């Protein structure tokens, strides 16, 4: 049975990887970590993506945004990108 859910992805520069993942673990018990290479303002950088598949609730949205802000401050970044999409998920 497919369940409507939200997919959030945080895009951040690969800084303090262990601390960044630990911060996510403190708020979320399940997520996926992706390593990528990105371009920000013309400069290539190693990128860390944290992907969350969550129930569509205001609390979850707020927790994702709070985590992004925590990561931004911890890593002294100008921004952390959040994408949000509605998906259908099925646990088999």
C-alpha cells in the first residue's frame, strides 16, 4: 500500500561530517547519507546530502528546518539548501 509522505533533502558542504550526521541522528532515527560533488557560486566542493522520508506533518517540517539551521551554524555556512517533495512510499 502506498503512503503519501514528504521527502526532504538537505544539501550542505562536506564539513564536520561526523558532527553533521550526529546532529541528524539526535532528531531522526532513519535517513540516508549521500556524498556528492557540487558547484556553489562557480566553485566545486564536496557535498553531503541528508535525505529524510517522513510523514507530512508540520512538526517534521519544522524539525528538518531546525536541523538545517543547526548545520548551517555549526559549519559556519551562508546557507544550507532544503528541498521538499511529496512522494508515494511503499514499505514492502
